[in-house]
């Protein structure tokens, strides 16, 4: 994800993938870096046995990218801007 914050602060970025066996989101990676006001590329990766995250019938994948405030921010009402999200899925 190539993104930035409109106001800097402490935030977490999470990659969630849908677990088809339990019908719920599985947080597969979280970063807790300080995010600034310049665009930066951050990689979030799913590791381990991720076959449960592919639907058996058609190998569909459902993904969600989230930002959460985890500490001080320069603004009360912060805003996150995404310039590019690239998904690479390899069997």
C-alpha cells in the first residue's frame, strides 16, 4: 500500500483476510509504524498456511485493509490517503 496521513501520528495498518472455514476476518499482518505526511510504501504479508483463506469452490479471496490510531496524532480528526493498493496473490 502506498499511502500517507494528512496529519502525522501513531497508527496501525492491518491486512485482514476472510477465513472461509469460520466465516470471520483473520488479521494476517499488522504494522504499527509512525505514519507521516509523505507517501510511503508499506508491505503487509500473509504468511504460513493460508489455504483456509481461499474459498474451495472457486479459490476466491476476500481482503480488507484497515488503519487505526494507536497513539498521539497531530489532529483530532485524522485522515488517511491511499495512492495505490497492489494485491499479489500466488498459489
